């Protein structure tokens, strides 16, 4: 079933996800050196994992949906290097 792309909640969800993606990358890149980037990443990862665990019910606990690969505990719509081996 395809989403109704005119539904206000669907449109809002897409906006939120776009913002999280762009903002997360920007926030990470604000680290001026490897240590700074590592600090930024360490702040982002648990917050993003909370969302991932909510929507996928924990990739380590269940099989990812058809068309997704489990890449280091997260379901992604592509094959990671570790799943290609």
C-alpha cells in the first residue's frame, strides 16, 4: 500500500525526516577535528538508535523487512559491506 502523499501527517513526517538527516550530518561535520566529530557522533548515535529501535522494533531482535539488510544492528534499504561478505 502506497502512502497518501497529500496526507498532512505524511508530509510532516517527510519534512521531519529530511530535517533530521540534513541536521545530523551538519551537526557531525561541525566537529573541527576527529575528536570533535567523534564527540558529535557520540551524542547523535544513541538518539538516532532510539528512533531506529522504535520503528524497526530492534534490528538485532528481529529480521529486517524484505528488501532491507541488517547492517550493524540497523535495517537499511541496501547491502552494507558486511552483508556482501
